[in-house]
C-alpha cells in the first residue's frame, strides 16, 4: 500500500524522494518476498532507489533465510 500511495503522491506533483517501510523478520523469511517487492515496484513504475526497507539489527540474527532475502532484495 505504501508504494501505491507514494506513486499517487508523486503523480499529483508532491516532490517526495523516497518512502520507508518497516519490514519484520517474518516478512523477510516469507518465500518470494523479494520477488513480491520487485513486482510491486514494477507495477507502480517506481525505481528501487525510492524504496527504503527498514529492518532492525536483530533481523540478521534470524538466520540464513532472512540474510538471503536481504541479498536478493539488493540484487533487484
């Protein structure tokens, strides 16, 4: 929803540079999460640079699944 709102605001001429979204360890561990984020960016016609995903330091201690998701997100 944040990306859709952000895209709409930019279309209306509101000069926003980025949108920040909190991401939980559980969301990062969901299969396909990086692909869903990439798909949302594509559907809203926004470049990845406008999306800032906020994670806590504890996410990295959650294990290989969340670490792999972070690397995959960075690769998109």
